[in-house]
C-alpha cells in the first residue's frame, strides 16, 4: 500500500461519507482502504507518483464504492452458493441497502428497454441476483465496480448489457415478444436524467414551493423582473429607485435564502442526507429533464399580490437583450 498521508485522509473521507449516506454496513476502514489501493494499482501501476494517485482517488465516487465494497464482502463466497440462504441472512445489511436504494432505479431503466411488462420485470429481478452471485473468480460481480463512475451510471451499463444479451438470446429462440429496444448513447444519457428527475421530482417540487412561499412580494417581483423579463440590473434599480449595487446584493441574498430553505426542507421533511441533497441541488441546475420551474412557483405566489410595487415595465421601452433573457436564471 502507498504510504501517503494526504491519500489516507481522502480515503478516510470517502469512507465517512459512505457511512453518512448508507449507514454502518459492517465494513472496516482497512478493508475499504485496501480496495481503493487495489483500484489505484490496477489503473496507475504499483508505484504511481503521489500527486497522480491523490488526484485519481479524488475523482472516485467514494460513498458508492463504500456500498459496493460492503456488498462484495457479503457475497455467497465459495461455500454452497445458495443464493436463497445467503439472501435471508440478516447480517447482509449491505445488500438490503443496495436493493432499497437502487431497485426502483433499475426497474425504471429496464422499462425503457422493453415494451412488455413481464419481460421487463423478469430482467429487473434477475440483475440484483446476478450482482450478488460470484463470477468465475469466486468474487461477487459487484466487486468489479471501481468507483470511477457513479454507481447509477455503472448500473445503467449493466442493465444495457443485459438487455443486449437478452435480445441476442431472444433472436436465437425466435421470440420477438421479449426483444429489447436498445437505445443509442445519447438516449441512454437521457434515460438516466429522466430517471433522476423522477427520483427527486416530488421532494424538489415540495421544497421549492415551500421556499418560494417564504419570499416577500418585493423579492418575488425582483426575481421575476430579472429572470423572466430579463431586465438588466440598472433597469431594476431605476424602477425601485435604488442603486444598482443594492439590486445585486438583494439578488444574492434571495438566492442564498432560497437555497438554504430548499436544503432545510429536503433534510427536515424528506430525510435526505447531505450527499443526497447535494445531488438534488446539482440536478436542479444541470438536469434538463426536470419539469420543475422555480419561476412558476414564484409566479403562483405573485399573482394578484404586487403589494403596490411598480408593475412590469413595457419591454418596448426597456428592451432587454434576447441574450440576457435566454441566459438568466436563479442560481443554486
């Protein structure tokens, strides 16, 4: 093992984040560290440069690797290979956690590949079992996950490969009823984004609605002027009779206010961990498949409640640029 203090700290942080997200799964830090070092040696060689090794480990998905490594140490092994007996073992908390966290995700992905429900359900049920069983080397198949991508991305590839294999088999037996419709690369990415949007949609919608209800009429009006009407900061300042720098500070304060309230609701009401919340926030910003619009929530609360503030100006007078309208959006 490489003796690099900074590397040990990064590995320890990944282990701690995994415990925070998935709970105590009976995995020791030493076992997790050994797994990370084996991945380093596989991809970088036995004695890589310290800084290269550090940057490599920083790029690993530590919490997902924690879950996968915990599952791998609870595989049936080489005893009797009895899946049913192993699955009923209450000590295999890791596998139950994996199933609870990703079974719905796998089922949703499979439905994109198959038009018939029975074929989709059959494939979804078999995938977790296949991950649990040992491969030719005697190790659980999930031990091949190395953390270089997220576990959801890795599972997407597994599902796609299984669907392709099932299609080949169905072609041999001439059973066209269960042939999979395999999408291309961009379509697969869109599938994952759609599944993520479905996973977080309800919680995000509720948290955003709650956060927007806490805005004052003035705050809602400023946000709509800026991000829906595309007004420049100077234009908003003239309408409110204040300095442009005050508008900037108010917008920053409102964005922090919305973000803090969204995080609070996701944690307090929906019970999400800090890592899951970070993924939610990232999803708001980056996922085009979300049907959630912050401006829609703001407009709902603003309808008929201008509170005596100036109404939206005539665009022919102020003429905000089309570029500003297209690029402006509340930051999270």
